[in-house]
C-alpha cells in the first residue's frame, strides 16, 4: 500500500471543483427554503462546504479531517433549523448564531489551507510502512484482545489498585485498540482478513464494541466502529454504504433506548455502568435493543439521533446572556489547560478533564455543583469561545483549530495506511470528531492520544529487536493487492 491519495469521490469532481461548488450552493439554497430561518441556515451551510472545496482544490491528497468535521458542524448547527427545533428563538438570534459558526468555519478553512499541498518527499522514511501488510493480522488480534481484557477489567472493577496510573494505562490500551480497529478495516479492504480469520476478527470487534457500551454511553463503541470504517474507506477508496446504513440504524435504536436503560440501571445517581457486572452485559444489551425498538415503534423516544446532535441552542443561550447579563469569562476555561495537561500519576489532584464544560454549565445555570458530578453537558468550541471573548475568540480559536487539522492532514499526505503518520492522523481524527467538547478537553485528549501512539510505536519497535520491518512490494504483487481491493467489502 503506497500513498494516501483519497479520491473517494469520482475523479470528475476533482477536475471540476466549479461544478461541485455550483451543485453545493444549489443544494444549500434549496434546503434553505425549508429552513426555519433561511438566512441563518445559509450562514452555516455555505461555510460548512468551504473545507471540502479547498480539499478537492488541493487534489484530495490528505485525510479529509476538516471537511468531515465541518460536515458535523452542519449536522449540529444547520440541521436543527431544517427540523424546526429552534422555534423559541427569534430570527435575529439565529442569524447571530449562524454568523458565529460561519466565522469559526471560515477562519478554520483559511488556517488549514497552507498545509494542503503536495508532499516534497522530505519525510519519505518517516512515512514508510511500519509493518509489512502480511504481518498486520496478528497486530489486529493483539489490539482487540488488549481492548477486550481492559474493558472486562474495568467492568469487574479490578484495576482500582493502579490508582493515579490508571489513566496512563487507559490511554495506551484504548489507543492500541482503536488502531487495531483501524487496521482491521485496512486488512479487510486488502483481502488479508478472510474466512475464519475475518470471522474471529469481526467477532472480536463486536465484542469490543459491546463492552465499550456496557456503561450505557454510545461514544466509546461508536469510536471503535468509526476507526474500522476509516481503515476500510482509506484503503479501499470507497464507502461501504450497506455497512454504514446498518451502523446508523443500530445507532438510532440504541440512542432511542438509552434513556429507559439508564433509568433502570443507574441507581442512586451512580453512572458509568458501575453497578453492571460482566454477567449482566448480555441481558443489558438485549434489554437496550428491545427498549430502543419499542421506543421508535411507539413514538415514545425522548429524542432521536439528529435531535440529540444539536449545539445551536447552546450558542443562542450564550449569545442571549453574554455580555449583557453574564460577563465574558475572559479566558477562564482556557486557563484550565496547563493543569489538565499534567498527567494524573504526576499530580493525583489535577483538574478533571470536563472542568471547562462544567464551568460553562454552572455559569449559565444549566447545572449545579452536585449535578456536574454525574452528568456533563457538551457546549462546543464556538459557544465556549463566544462565552470567553465574543467574536474575536471565535475567529482565533477557529484559526487555531483549523491549523491543527491542517497539520494533521498534511501529515497524512503520501503516508501508507499502516505507517506511523497515518496512525497519528487517524487517532487524532477520532479525538477531534468530538465537536461537543471544549478546547482544553479537546487538546488534552489529543496530547494524551498522541503520547499513547508514540508509546505503542516505541514498544512495537523494541519488540521487533531494534530494527524496522519494511517489506518492499514488487510491481506485480502491488497490482495483485490493488486488484483485491475492488473485491473486498465489509459486511
């Protein structure tokens, strides 16, 4: 497997970005007719397409991190207007919110653009495959097993003896598990996992996802599924629509049933599945699925997936109150970052990762000191920035976020799917997809993930006997591998 050029879209679109721009504008305007506020919708929808257009203009050479995240911004900020979820707000308020989102996305797009150019080859050695393709399957099984054992130990509450070192182990093992899920998709697309080996690997992935869901939060299992999806798409250069549709349907069912399950299994305000034993997990999963199907069938679901994915109301809330009723925070949430970056095994009393989100929730009256210990509300980078300094912070944070995405996209240009730069890019992408996080939490998680990637890479290097394993692929063999890509697919 060689470069990471990723034209999942047909080449004709890469050669005619003007036609794609016209089609995008037409779709945005057409959808805006049905929006609650057309102007506010277009303020969000049009800037959300800019990262995609710039990525295509650059030749679609990198992992499209910012285009994907801008798509999530469309879901979280524009879709609520199409669904009429903001009827309590005035047109001026919605336009103000749309302007803030547009400022963030345009600043991010402009900051990422300088990074999107062709590789000059200076890092060709760094971009070489870390492991030969034929040696990837054992790595997949090792990572899946490590993740499964870790989740079982967490559910059984058998890691308490680690104390403040638990966080380090968690970062390393979960990063290894995520990379293994990514490699599972990669090897499946290459045809290196087939027959019984594929059945065992896919079963291991499902078990890992189920264990991650045992705390009744969807995000852990979703990230594993997304890692495998990215591994397949990046290698096969096509989207498995059947698998994607199935995964979305399952997500909709689990989301609809999570409220009833949490009321049942979270006793006395205790969350994160601590009262669910290993033996209860199968029955919990069955109950969860049944509750979701029943909620969707009867129309009694508290919210659907798209309704849950909304940050527009948080932004309007902040802009309504700030600074007329609640003064600007003047950087209080950002000031938490230095203490959050200190490893917990160095400072056991370090600030919790959700401190910034908790500060916003308490300041704007959505939670109390007692409730933040059980539940965390997502605010997103735009709302947090406006709460600190207004539009100036929205633009600055947007530019910084875009530069981070651009640097990671640049790192993936020309990188083989099983190289260290690609591992870093994929792991970082999974972190950055959390658009509900605040800046300090996002950057802390990113630093921890990158550190865990380097630790895993160092361990792999030592286990190889201090020598790099690089297996050149002959042209004929390369042709056979690429021929197999077209035949591989996820179920």
